[in-house]
């Protein structure tokens, strides 16, 4: 059965391994338009190829995530047009003021496991010209932020500056996004996501700036729990079919980093 995974299944024996002819990498998309193809196919195909061609003990996910943006840059240098297509799609959604949408989508990923199909059912192809269409399933900036936050709480104090810059960027983007969204239904639908990113980013800044207090920490923790629950809502096909989904099908991808920062500093 498709997507069935048995964590307790025994490993393949040598006879079974000899029958394997190859591997398949499928397109990461439930709904996709032609301008979305490059971003949905790559660099994931490169990651899958490395996994298929490598020894079984090559499993350094963090190192792979670190290298993926470079792989994407190399692919675009050879003709891949993911960035150009995404920029054109953003500009079509917010003509003349697409910058805040770009910043917003740095911090989010799309819902998973057919949740997008469910969200798109009432409007059909409209979802292909909504913010979720230009949200990157790999979220390079969010992945980098999460990795840096983890290293910061482990003692790399020099990362406070870069982390502060990223958090300030997302904090400042909320009012800019709200302004750009006025009168644009597809953008107005995800204003709650923008607010949540802004609030969580501000909490991260509070930690880095040494701000005392418990009220804002409790608010941030409550928001983190809500957003982490949103991830659970599309963690499986069953969950996707029955759970509430976040506005516009956008999941906030910087939660691990914010959680790490808040957990490292207690009032």
C-alpha cells in the first residue's frame, strides 16, 4: 500500500537486495503548476540521488541540509529557473511590493500528506497562485536559523549576532506584510501566519537581548505549542484528512530554533 511504513519490518536479506533494480524519486507536490516545478523537483532530487548512491551509513542529515543551498545555486547556474519563477509568482500576487511575501516564505513550509489537496478543494486552482505555491518545502533560511540556534545554545556565543539579524528581519516584516496584503485575499488569508512569525521572532530577540519577565515567555510557549500542533495536523494522511490546517496551508518552520532559544534561558 502506498506510503505504508513498518518501523518493525526486518531488513532485506541478500537475496531480496539482489532483486532491487533501482530507486524512484517522486515530485514533491500535491498540486503543481509549471512555474513551481523546478523548486519542487530540486534540490531534493540531488539529495535523493546522494542517498541512493551512498553507503548505508551515510546519514548525516545536518551536513546534507548545510550543503543543499549550494547545490541549488550550482543547479541554477546551469539553467534551473526556480528562483526566477518564484520571483515572478510573488510579483504576480503582490505587484510592486512582493518583498514582504518573500521574507514571509523564508520562515514557512507547506503542509504535508495531502493536506493541501483538502485545503484546495473549495477553490481548486486558486491555491496555485497563493503564498503556499511559493513556499519552499526545504526552507533554507529556516533550516539555517534552526541549526544556528542549536549551536548557540550549545555555547557558540558568536552566533548571537546573525541570529539577531534574522529574527529582527522576521519581526519587522509583519507590519510590512500586513500592509502589502490589504485588498489581496490570498495574502490576507495568511496574515495570521505573519503575526505568529513576528511574535515568535520577537520572543527570540527577547532571549538574545536578555529581557526578563514571564508573561511574554508564557505567550511564546503557548504560541509554540499551537504551531507545533499544526505540524501534527499533517504528519500523516489520516491526520491531514481530519485535522484543522493552518491558514493558507503554511507551517512555521523556525519553531525548533525558537524552542531552543527559549529553553536555554529560564527566567
